[in-house]
C-alpha cells in the first residue's frame, strides 16, 4: 500500500525545487504545494511520533495500521522488536552542514537515559547508514594519525587552541599507540575557551586563502555558516568523505560524523539519541562526548560501507549487521519488461527515486496439493517519490514505462 509521508523543513535543507525532498514530496506528500522560498530537508518514511506516515486512501497512520495488523511486520520482526517498526527511513537534501555528532551504543544509551532522561529521551542505540543519491559530502571518523599530525604542524592556530601539553601529546603519538594523545588533544579542542577559539578562527581565516593543503574551501564554508564554532577546527581531525551516487557510509555507535552537502537516503534505528560536538548552536555535552567517542584513526576510503550485489537480481544490499535495518538498492533497466522484487520475511518500505512505470503487489498463496497462486493485492502508477509499505511475504512486480531506468531503495529488517 502506498504511503503519504512527512516533510521536515529544517533550515539546513535545500530550498524550493532545488531540493530532491521537494520533488519527491509532490507525489509522496498529501496536498503538497511547493514554496520556492522554503527549506525541504527531510522526508520521513515510518512510524516516528514526530512525523508518522499515513496510508494513502484510508488516512490511517502507519503506526495505527501496524497495531491493528501486526502480522504485516513478519514473524521474526514481531518477535524481536514487538509491535513497531524498528527503523526510520529518510530522504535528506542537505544545503548546509548538520551538527557534528555521535550516537551512543546500546549500553551507553541506557546509562545516559537513566541519568539524564530529559536530554537523552530513549534508551535505544542509533546506528545510521547514508547512501548517496547525488554527490554527497560528510565528515566521518578520525583521519589517519599522520594527516592530523601534518595539519597540526602547519597550524599554529590549532597549536594555540590545544595548548603545549596536548599539542606535544598528539605530535608524539605513534601509529600503534595514539589513543591517549588523540583523546587529550580532541578534549582540549572541545574545551577551548570561546575567546581563544574566536581569535584563532580569525587568524586562520585571514591567511588560509594564501596557503595550500589546509582544506580551505571546507573551512571557509563552515566558518561562514558557523562563525565562532569549534567544528571549523574539527575538520582537521575528521575525515572529509566524498560519496558518489550509490556509495554509502555507515555511522556505527560512537563514530563522530556530520553531513555536509548533497542528497542521500538515510536509514536508522528508531531513536533520537544524539551527543553533539560542533557546527551547532545547540548544547554540547563535552564531558559525555569526549569519554564516549571512538578514538580510531582510518582513511576516508575506509569510512565507506560497501554494498553486496546479488548475482541473480542485481540488487545491492547494504547490511550493516545490526538487527534494526538493512537497505536494498534496486536498479531496473528498460531491458526487462517486468522485474520481480523478491518477497521478504520482514515488512519493508520502498521509495522510487528515479523512473516511471507501474507496480503490482501480490500475495503468494500456496493451496492444498502444493499449487501456488498469486493474488493481486495493490497496483498503481510509479512516479518519482512513490512510497510503498510492503507487508512481509508480499511480491512486488515493477513494469518499466517511458524511461531508461527505475531506481528504488527498500528498507527492511534482516534477521
Ligand atoms: Zn547521526
């Protein structure tokens, strides 16, 4: 069945028809009227309180529907997660950087929720995956030690911020023994006094355009959008990851990250737990942050999360080995008249992000004597941004029409 979804107009979203979220919303959102002056940041597909999807035609919300029809989740999902969808699936259109953040692992989430229930509202972990729809940029994980040390040597401004002891601790760190030095220097950065930070940002801004190899484009953009923010120096610690369409990065627990620019599919466990670290006017819980961050250095390339292509169907599976979600990337070329998306033992949510055609959802019923018959269940046109909720064990057939390629993303639980 088709879903109507919620749009979130956060200020960092792309504006008007430049936003992919807005172009999907024309079909994915009830009575959507594009305003060329508004920000369209996120399209939410799921049951989250702050924007539950609605079933087209009936007007019933998805959480209401699932409550009445728990079988649609599939036996394993129902058993493991109870009667709710364990993931939230999104489209993001990013114009301006989101805050640098980490998400606690399950046990830290439980501890934080027990200690600060107002700030950390639930006890769930929040792993996330981002799959690029357009050229996409983010910050993710600590850079290789050598890169951070090279920046530090070229940046007297950063040395002043870190102070003598932390600067030396980081410069003396070794490939096989760097955690303490990295933690000491990252902590000094996060705890820098506002006046010192502002002065050193000014100093660096005044000379960066005449220097080489100092990430000047990224620095200038962030320094313009977030003046006086500690995140402008965090770029010398964190990898600047660039994804091509179809490439992904997985944000495991405790990995510092931020989305910078572009459009992506995002899937996450159902949680709001965020510990912020910069590029934000919001509260930064520095002590929690510096204790919880995973101090692990790796290259930008190593931050990418490879999908696995099924040789039979060509479907690319992004499976980050958490029970909460996995994502299929489905590409259908005009060579095939009809493409069958295999039935899953889990509920799934699927969005068409490219192409046009028709779809047919059917039930496979096995009769006595082993004879199986297919009963049609729902069918309609495929447009850009058509969103389907597929109950477990349903077959989806896609008929491509008037285009070269259909692309769809399908979030589900792989248990
Ligand atoms: Zn995040």
